[in-house]
């Protein structure tokens, strides 16, 4: 084994060397995340805490990058701790009772980090575990013997950063380092696995082996490459299952390795090994006891009465149609549910689906086929209980079970391959269905009918045809084509609205910059506040609108900057009274250009009436003076005191206020779907009929929910007395405006204030959109092991 030992040492050296880069990347990620968190925090105490933690972190970069590889090598070379017979290993609870609070916190933080890394690196780690077990000469796959497992990296990290002035800082640093460490470890594990593969190391795989005087269990076994079989020695298609199994069993040690397969626990490790880590059992046939049990079960099913419990009738389901879509009760669906024969034909009967499953088990020749059939049954059952999916969708997945079972006979592990057409078909149908929240809507009915037609076509294929992945790929392609056609029309409308709101955001940013530039002018002193507010607000928007429309070809398209000069001069009484003729000549053009500019912006005339009224007050002294001159034909005389009544007073220079939300004209607001949500800024929202006082009083961290809103997330939104499923397609840079789009491309935009009220009144509810199949696999792997059903 010298060569194997040298190879293992090389792998350890490579991992230790890579750990320098790993800890550097983790450090930089934590610095960036803490800095961003500090900038976005609105609470002074929280900002101080983040700032202090960041400053302390920055002190240690060089020291940690130097220490981490050294301490990692020490931990790796120490190997796993093993209890002795004289001194049994204490439980984790016992250990925690013997240490102080700081040690408990460190233990918990390291454990959480280890669990996170374990989940992120599950697939490459499983492959590396098998390789390392083989290199170490172990007779079985022993993940705990892998010295490069994630918990080693996690505990070394917690040890390195332990000495912090504040006890909570290491946990804060770890939370921001964890995602990066997971990605780096995943790359490292893949690199080490590739290195061992190139060195011709054969991975250890999990096998189901018999226990002495007990049921079979999942165990590890080093599997060398299978020998090439001589032609003519294999089992033929005419072999009876029992004969084939008997000959296979005679080649196995003891001759009954698979006799108790039915009682094998189908739990976490076996499922993960079967679907993710690539353990194989296809070189071992099934023992006679297996076929005896399946035959008994099949005979029982065939002898059972055909009559079953009736499927849920459509009229009964319709009683829920009057209920709010988001609060309808979850109707139970499982692989034992009787479905509508009018929709699903013979496979609407659960007995018929069970017969297909039992007959395929009888046709199975290898253990992986049996496990594949069981995984299909369990995953279909798990997806059918997903509360996010509408009842007809969950029923369609159950109805497709016969086709998925036949596919598992050809490719038992297809559910473990995210790109396999069989899994993608189920996943895409489930994902697409999440864009609906009402099973009684016409849009969903069209979707459900197309899925049912596609699934029925697959179920109608022969066993040989349905086992071809291309059949599933074709079915998915047809569905995707119909969805794409529907989405295209919505995309055109959505794009037009998005361009409008993005233009408004760009215009506001440009206007803020223009307002700042205008505030530096030297002729602002003594200008009334209402006039300064006008040029910083509406007129800056007019100038920005003209610039964006011009495409940057001119510095001041429309010469709107010159209007500012004339406007500021016209409101300074001490200057206009000296040159009344100039003001009289200037006013008609000035007022016309002001109104024309606002109209081009899209502002309604009544929105600026207060400004023009104030402007009239400011110009009235000169106008009255001219009238008096004409009437009396006399020289200049002082103004009468009453002429100053109601006139805006001169004011010092003001500073512009940055626009919190992009300004939009009424047409822009209507096109973006603000008509339903803007009134909530000024009046109480009308509560949905299903919202009870208790639900509205339920505590909710509204700020956290809004902070978690990202483009692409989905919500249930109460609009115009209906619950709609809508997607967030745009949020302003400052997080003050949000645009959702529901079916048909209908936009629903709202201010942050409106969004907060909708959330508090439970009229806006975020929806989790994780993959249905991947989620089902995770839940299935976490479930308690249960016996395989025949």
C-alpha cells in the first residue's frame, strides 16, 4: 500500500495548500458582506455593532491565512477520535454539560457551519468519501474516516477565530463566511476526486448485504470494475425470474444476499446513496424470496374487488370556488388516491396503478430496478403532498406514476439526474403550475388540460416506448412550446411597462443631479422658496426628460437652462422694478415655455397651479406699476403697501432634496398599474373578505419581508377583489417602488408604503418557489426510514 499512502498524502497536501485560498476568499466575502450590511442598516446601534465587528475582522487577515493551513494539517493528521472500551464516548449533551457557555456557543456555531457545508457539498463529498475509503484500504465506505470532511474545516475555522473581544462576533463572521466556504469546499472536493480518478482509484460503493440472523441493511463495499462477461453466459429473456435469481444467488456468498430486500430501510443514507452518490447494485440479481413476495402481493391485487372509493366529484370541489384562493383547504392527494376516470382513464384507479407497480417489480432483474421503482413511488407520493401545488397538479403527478415506473425499469436513477427528461418534465410542470393560485380560473384550466393530455399520451405508450427518455423530452418540448407562445404576448407588454418605469428611474436620477448643479448657481439668493422648489423639482425633471429623449446629443436640449435664468431674475423685485419693460416683454414667452416644458413631461396643468399662482403674485408689483403709469401717465412712485399682501417673501439659498421615489406622470402611473395601489397612501385599504382580525393582528417583520423581495420572486396579491399570483419584475434602486406582473402581463405597481400596508393586512403574501422534485428528495431523505412495500 505504499503507493496508496503516498497518493493520500498528496491529496492532504493539496487540500492544505488550497485552504490558504479558501480562508482568504471567506475573509474577503465576510468583509464585503459586513460592509454592505452596515451601509444598508437603518438602526444606529446595529451600524455601530457591524462597524466594530468589521474593524476587528480587518486586523486578522494575514494572521488567519497563516494559521488556518497549519491548524488544518494538525487536525487532519490527528484523525478521528475513537472511544476506547474502558472509556465510552460521552454523548453530545453530556459534553455540553461539562463546558462553559462560550464553549457551548463555539460548539453550536461549528456544528451549524458543518451541517451547512455538509448539505452544500453533499454530491462531491459522497464521491470523495468513496474514493478516500478505497485509498485508505477500508472494506466499506466510511465517511467518518475521511479526514477532509466538512466538520474538520468548520472546527478549525471556529478555533482560528475564537479569540474575539465580543463573544458574538465569531458567529457573525462565520455566517458571512459560510456560503463562500461551501463553494470553495465543493470545488476542492471535485478536484481531489478527479485526481484520485486519474490515479485509477476505484470508488467504494454502497451495497445491500445481509446481517447474520437479521434483515438486510445498507452497507459499504469496495467495488472493482466488473469483469467482462463471456458471450452466451448471461441470463436470457426466457429465464424464469426465480431461476435467474437462484443462479445469481449461487454466485453470492451465502446464496441469499437479497432474500430480505423487502425489509430494507429506505431511509436517508440509502436514498442519498442511490440517487446522488451513484452507488450501484445492478450487477446483483434478486433472490427467489423477493419474487415470491411480489407474486403474493400481485395475486392479492388481482383478486381484490375492482370497486374503489369514488373520486372526489367536481361538484364537491366547486364548493371551494367561492372561498378566497389562498385560504382553500388542502385536499389530500397521494398514490392511493382515486382520480377522475373522465380525466385519467383507467389510471384514475389507484388499484390499476398499484397493479402496474407490482407487475414491474415482478419483471425486475436487478436490485437497482426495485429501488428505482420504490423511489418513484415515494417521490410521487411526496410531490403529491406539496401544499404549494394546486390539487389538479398534484393529481396529474400521481396519474403519471405508471409512465415514471416504466422509465425507472430502464433508468432506475433518473430522478437523481436533474437534466433527465423524465425528472425535468415533472419538475417543469410543477414549477409552471406555481404561477397559478386558483384552480378554478380559466387560465389554469387551460394549463391543466394540456398537462393531462400530455401525461395521458405517455401513459398510453407501450412499456418499451415509454422507457425511451426521448418520449419525455418530446412531451416536455410540446408543453414548453405552448407556454412560450403564451409568455411571448405577456413579455411584450411587460417589457413596454418595464422600459417606462426604468426610464422614470433614470429620469429621476438625472433630475437629482441637475437639481444639485442648479443649487450651485450664484443668482439663487433672495429667490422665494416656492420658486427654488420648482426648479429643483418639476423643472429639473423637465430638463432630465429632455436630455434622455435627446440621447445625450446636446448639453441643454430645448434650452431649458435659459428658462431658469429668466425665471430667477423675474422673481427678484429689486431688479424687475428697475426694468419693468424688460419683465413685461419677457413674461409671455417665459410662462409659455414653462407650461410647454411641464406638458412635455406629462404633468397635468392643475398640478402646477399653486406655483403659477405664486409666480403671478411675484410679478404683480410690476404689472400694477405699469397699469398705474398708463392710467396716470406719471413718473415712478412708491408701491402701495397692500401690493405686498400674499406675495412670497425672498428666501436664502435652499438645498435640493433627493427624490425618494421616481416621479411619474398620470399616464405612466396608469400604464404601470399604480391605479390600485396609490390610494393606499392616502386612505385605508379595503380588506379582503377572508382576512380575519386575528390574522391581521399576527406579528410580521414587514421590513425583513420587503428586504427579502428580489426580482423573480412570487406573491399572492389581493387586487380588485381577487387573489392573483404575481411576479416581482422590477424594484427601484432605492427600494421605494415595486412592480409585480400577474397573468396576462397585467402590471401591479406600488410604493414601499403601499407594500408595507398590504403585508400588514395580509393582502400581499410571499410564495416559496423552490423546485418541487428537489424539495421532495430532500424531505424524503430526511424522513425516518420505513420498510419497502412490495
